[in-house]
C-alpha cells in the first residue's frame, strides 16, 4: 500500500525566528502574583525618571562627551587599564565642558557606575542606557538603581578602618535602609546606629564557628571588626547621600523619593523570590534557574534581579556561568538570560568564555545584544556552524522540558532552507545531544516521510555512518 504523503523530504522551512525565541517557548506558565503597587505617596514613574535624569545630568553629559571624544580610534580614555580617566582626558573634558578636572572625574565615575559609559581598553563608548536616555524612563531608572546598588563605591571609603569592618557595614545597610523606608520620614542617627550595631552583631554571630579541640590563646589586641561603628555609619550615610538616595544632616537622615522607591523595589524583588516554590533567593544558581524555568519571562527576570541583589556581582556571574556549563541545555539558556539582567559588569566574564564551544554561541548573542544589536537580529553574529550547534542545544532543552509540538515548531528557527541541509549540518556539528534530539524530533513530527529521514540521520550519527 502506497502512502499518499510525498516522499520528498526537501521541505522548505519558513523564515527563521530569532534563535532566542525557541528556549523561551518552554516557559509558558503565567505568574499568578499580581503586580505590586508602590507605597502611597510614591511619585509617578515619569516623575521618578525626571528626578533621576536631573541627578545624573552631569554624568550623562560627560558620558556623551566621552562617546564622541574617546571612541575607538579617537583617543585614549584611561591610563591604568582600570577605567580610571587619564589626566589628559580629564583636562581636555574640563576645558571643553567648562568644568574642573575634579568635577569631570566625579561625573565620569558616576557615569560608569550607572552604566552610561563603557570602557573597552583605551576607548570609551556610550552604554545602552545613555542611548535610550531621552525616550525610555525604564532605562533611566535602571541606571539610577545601578548607581544606588554601587553606593559603597561612589564615595571614598574611610582609610582608617579595616576592609572587614567596612564590609560588615555594607552588608548591614540594607536593613537600615528598610527601616528608613518604613519610617517614611526623618530618623535620628542615634536610632540608626543602634539598629546598625544590632545587625552587625547578628552578622558576626551567624558566621561564628566553635572549632573542636584545644585552641591557642586569643590575641590580646582587639579585632579590627570591633572598631566603633559611628564613623562607618557616617561614611555610609554620606555615600548614600552622594548618589541621591537620602538627605543627611542635623543628626538625622531621610530617604529621598528616589531612594524610598529603590528600597521598595529591592524589597519587592526579595519578596517575589521568597514566594517562589524553590525559595530562589537562597538557592545556588542551578537550583534558582530550575525554579525559574516554569515562569514567564517578566516574572523570571524579577527572580533573577532578586537573586542577584542578594550576592556580590562577581560571584553571582561565576556561579551562573558554572550552571551554564552543565549538561542541561535549558539551564544554559536561562543562565544567559540572567546574565542579561546583570548587564555590563558581566561582560569581561562572558567575553572570557568565547573559547568554550558549549558557551560560545550564547556568549556571542549576549555580547551582540550588549553592544546594542536588536535581539531580533543578534543571531546574525553567529556562523552557520555556531547557529546549527545552538539549534541542537535549544532543541535538547525543548525535548527535555517542553512538549512535542514545541519541538516540531522549533524547526522554524533553523537557518538551513531545507530538511536535508539541516540534517547534514546537524550531523556534522558534533553536538553531544544530536542523537537524542533527532530521535525526539522523529517521534514528534506528524509527517512519516520526514520522521523517517530524521530517524535515519539519528542512526547514522549513532553508528558513525554517512
């Protein structure tokens, strides 16, 4: 009996969708948590963005100057390789902008912390937030929150105290800021000092370990962490005031509208993560990503932000890349989605994995989008082989975590114009999951002729034949 289905498997595929679309198709469950509303009295988002633009006006001005004057081939931005503005550049900017070199350096540092300017080697360029500065309130507010997150870097740290004592105060300040936010008004510094001392004591107790067996006598000198906290609280409040998060004077501190809103945003992020089934904020990166796998993209990004807010950026990026190196292709894609939330601070680490075949296509897409490419067009930076490898990796994620119809629709994202060309290049690319992907696709596809061709390709890969 002859099938009426044509045996010619040279089926034309539709115009490919962005490769990032297929892994996102796995995450289809809608978050049921209603969008939270900010506290009563919080200015409208447009007004908050106006405040942020005003506070960052000097930084934006220097960032635009740097983009024009210190771009690739136009000048040397730094002298030490650490993004510190060179003396010549600072003096040139001061002349052209009518500022002092000290003002230029301060605005330059603020621009870098807010993501308004990015330094690559000896050149500088505007960050994506600056490119969207006049039209996108979200970009402006994200830039200000990035500066708020980096408050401890925005103001010179007290040199007379040990780094360990400074780190304790930085770790304890979120609780102090939460208290200020809940107070909704001026709070005496003495009250904040009492709260800070309690929180630092809790932190020291939490990490206290009693070793087993005889121990040497403790040193007679007091530890550096026993230093008075009043000067460190004064430094922290001055640093937060310098970024516009609060006002500080006359023995009291008060959150600004922007500062109050930012603290509320951070608290909401933590609450979202705490309410997730896996308790994501306290999980390792791999478990956090698994907990986010069934969320829709916006809800997942909120989870990523909360998880990132609870740990240092450097260690968080390292942990996410470690999860991406695992065998689960879905976690690989989600890890790079989380790295998109990190933004510019992750760039050196992402660029460093370009030599790893498993991560290279994801890293290339991440860097292209980071450099300003439209996400719809970012896949154009991939070679044909890299795009095919990513197609197989994404298909593995869909096969492991999605449904059969999603795997069939994943054919639409292939760059090859015909099924035979796709199968030939999939066999050649050498992805370790090729056989499993082809078998799953053959089992899911409703066209018997196409399914047979895919099964034959799987057998050839399995046996090493041609």
